[in-house]
C-alpha cells in the first residue's frame, strides 16, 4: 500500500514502482489482484490476513507464508506468493534471500531500513 511501512521496506530491498512493484491505495485492491492472479506476492501479517480475507470477500482462501520479513517496527509479517507463480521464480527469490543472509547484506538492509524509519 502507498505510504506504508511495507512500501518503504520493499523499496529499500530493490523493488521499484512501475518495474516490479504495484502501489495500491487499499489492501482490498491488493488481495483482489492477488486472487485474480494479476500480482504474484503480497505482504501482510498473521494478525491481519484472516480479517482482511474475510472483510474483502475471500473467507477461507488459503494464503501460505513464504518468509518472515525483518521489520523491526512490526511483528508477524510475511511475504506470500501466489500459488500459481512458477517454481523457478520461487527458487530465485529463495536463492536471493539466502545470498543476502550469506553475504551479510540482509542485516545491512535491515539496518538501513531502520535508520530511514527514524529520520
């Protein structure tokens, strides 16, 4: 969503508007696009997904957690991929995540994000 902690985070790790990031105004837009297979991943939390799925007309729809995101100001946030996303994309995303950890860059991005949040 625009002007949210999630927008700031994904831009910090390299997503950019018009390239691989679609900014929406409301969470229901994101969920509807996700279930119509128009977008491949969404960000949310354990605390909000069940409520949002029901609130926006998708009760009982399964969303599988991919990875817990390192957001210091929030808890229980995950990146979820559309179940129809090609496995090679999932594997590339997982590989990139693991490389960030192995190279010690994940902590750099976490620190960079934390610093921009307090300015």
